[in-house]
C-alpha cells in the first residue's frame, strides 16, 4: 500500500483519492485537491509562500506571535 504526498501542500493522499498529473517529460505530480492543482499549474504559486501548505516556514510566524512588540 503506497501513500503519496501532495506535490503542492505536502499532505498525504490515500489510495484512490486525489489527482495525478503527468508533465511532458513524464514526471508525475500528485495533488490532493483541485485547489492544489490550480495553485501550482494555473496560478504558478510557490508552496513556500502559501500559508496553508506544510512547506510554509512556520518558525518565522511563531517568533512573531511569541514576541509581538520587541521594544
């Protein structure tokens, strides 16, 4: 039983769920939803800049919340 990870958000995709897109060079891209597919292919977004993905850097946002006013 093989579980794939979404190529955009990093979520695990169960067997029989999600979408698989093959690029021209034959490389497969696995997506958990059409939201992820559109974000990467249509809107050309980078996963590191989208807050709801697992690739978004969490440490920067945690430091801001812990110390909102450094003065």
